């Protein structure tokens, strides 16, 4: 009987520890989400920003060769 009680007690401890860790993890994710919710990633650059990519007309063969070479 003591063996069953010991296993039951250890199981309850493990479940409580799991629930506690899960709750802490959830609260951490919620805090991070609320922190970055209003972060505007796609705002236009300010200051001395310059355009670094020049989009030129390229033939399909040239673009396909770049694709094969770079693996993009």
C-alpha cells in the first residue's frame, strides 16, 4: 500500500511541476507577443538610408542561371 501511495504522490508532484512549467512558458510567450505586437517591421527607412538593390530587366535564362548557381 505504501508503494502505491509513493507512486501516486510522485505522479501528483510531476503533474504539478509540468503544469507550473507550462504556465510559466505560456506567460513568457504571451509577454513576448504583447511586446512585439505593435512593432512595425515594414516602416519606410528614415535618415540616410539608400537603396541597395537595382532591379534590372533580365532574361529568363539569366535569372535561371543565377537560380541554379546560388540555389535560391
